C-alpha cells in the first residue's frame, strides 16, 4: 500500500486553516499544522483530522521567526521522511487608514503575512518531494486592494509575486507553486463586522453569499492533487464573482 502523503498547513487551528487540514486529511494526507496560541483549538483540529484515519499534529510556532520555520521543516522531515504539500495560510490583520496606521501595525503584518510564507517556502522547497505542491493563501485585497488595509493588501500582493517567482525556480523539480485569493469568507475576522455591513458585502458579491472556509479548502484540495500537476504560477480567485 502506498504511503500517505504529508501536508504542512500554517495557521491550521481554526477558520480556513482548519478547513484545509480537514479536507487534506479526507484526501488521505497526514497533517502537520502550526498554531500561534490557542492550544484547545489546535487539539480540536487534530481530532477532526484523525477521524479521517490519518496522523495529525499541531505544533506551536511563530511563522514570523525564520529559525522556528526552519526547525519545523527539519522536524517534519525527520519524523515523517518527506513533505508533499505546503499550505501557507497563517496571517493577521492590523487594519486602519494609512494616516492612522503605525509603523508597528505595518511591520507586524509584513512579518507574519509576507516573511512567514517566505521562510516556510525557503525551508520546505529544499526538502520537498518531486511533484510536491506549495499553495499560498493570498486575498482579494492582494489583487484589488482594500480601504484600510494598505499593510494587508501589500503582503497579499507580495505573496502573489513570490508565488510566480518561486514557480519558475522549482518547476524543473516538478514542484508546483500556486496562490489562492479568497474573497469575503466566514471567519473569526468577519465575526467582528456588523449585520448591516455583512449585508453590504453580500450585495457586492454576484453569487449573493459569503464564502465558507470549505470553499477555500476545496480549491486547496485541487491544487494539492495530481489533477493540477501541470498548473503552476497561477492565482485562483475564489470569491463568488467579486472580482469580475
């Protein structure tokens, strides 16, 4: 019987990250995911993945720290022998209009959202199996911009640039690198928005509904599968038609 493949998902304890872990577990991947602080949520993700008959492990890591990212990859290779898929999902927001945005708010978002994926891709691409997949979670804001998110939009646009560049670098190893740009998705971030604002969001989406983490996880599943092994350097917009 063929050995299970191994996927690393950053920020996998909840939201889009958890949905990606669950979906990849259903696809037969063993799962290693990172989380920042919520140990109980991480344990729940592990349980959900293990129900699918795979191994699952949550590891507390700061993806903004280069050494911690390298250590994570080294540990995964030592314990599992390989890396088949990397999903860079971990991200934060520090929203404000630019004239109110502090240096710290800009730097914090860059550290997690842009440096984190760079550190993980640098470490993982050295160890990844031939035919592996790197999937970066960008955003609608990285494609079209968003008021009050100069920092966030810059990092998500930067992820797209890194995706296209790395795709060219590792194509000879038959490793694919793609990005997914979600639109408005039901996550903890969205729970802070009032009902009136949610209605406005829905009106702006041609499909007239907010996306779910599972919508994004489905796209991740496709890009992690053999069905997409001739697709690389692309940005898949999953937004219900928002960017049309």
